[in-house]
């Protein structure tokens, strides 16, 4: 029997546990249209996947010379996103299977996300994941957003785990880089096709290069739980 400590598992939320990017895109498109910027495309949105909402809106506000204060834009996007998320958020099936398996085994788990605290709570509640993953950390509560390691380090602190004993599941290069900076192992499930070649994923210990179409809960579980 191994004396190795049980790992703690930290999930990114958007694009990793749930397919929220269509809702974030639509919320951003509506927000920009309301501020006189029509035609924001999915292709333009994809460069912000894995980056926190605040950082995304800071960039968009600068690029489109928006007059509205950042806090007003944040509140507007969160409102639009929550309207969509409460009715149309899906958990990736193999991810739910993995979460249920880890929960049954008593593995400590957390969500660490660049989304707002309100968005995280609404999605976890609507999907039933809140009952399985008791700890959730927003970048709003933890300093800088990804690729800074702050949100993952705060999740480890709340779990009472050493960062070296944590495994992060991520879909985006900035999140994988944040895991590396936090000193945590990373399992990568790229959301955007072609992003598997991004240098941000270079330190991932296991990658499902085909994304959610390739992700397998049993294989992920076995890698997470294997003695190091």
C-alpha cells in the first residue's frame, strides 16, 4: 500500500467542467452591441478563452475606446451571462463522471475560475456540481487572474493542501501556465482546436489533445491517482 498523500484536484470551470463559452461569447456580443460595437465574432472571442472576465473587458474597453467605466461593463456582462447560464449550461458528461468518481472516493476538490463569484455560484448550483465540489474560488477573491497562479494557490490553501500535491484540470493555455507557476501538476483538455500546440500547455503532465471529444474519465482518474 502506498503512503503517498491523496491528491487534491482543482478544476477550472469554463470550458473544462462546463461548456460555458457560447454563453460568455453571447453575453460579450450583446454587451458590446449595447455600447455601439456591432459584429463581435466568435473568432474574436476565442483569444480571450482562459482569461478572466475583468482582464478581458479591460482589453476590450481599450481596443474599442469604450467610455463606460470598467465596473459598469463588468456588471453588465455578468448580468447578461447569468441570464443565459441559469437556463442553458451543460456539464461535459465525462467530466461529471470524473467528479462523481472522485467525490465517492473522498478526494478533496475545488473549482478555481476567472469568472465572477456570482457566475460560479449560479452555474455550480444549476448543474448540481455544488453538492460534489464544496470549495470554489473566483479570481475576484485571489489577486491577479490567470496566468498568474493566485487563484490556484488560494484554492489549495482552502483545501489545506500543499501545491505540490494538487492536480489542476484546464482547457486553456493561460490556466495551464498558472498551474505550472503554482507548482501543481496539470491535466490539459484543450477547448479551442489547435491550441494544444500552444507553449502554455508544454508543462502539462497529461493532455487529451482532442479536447472533450477525446477526454476519458477513467484514464484521467488513473493518472490523477497514480503514485508519483
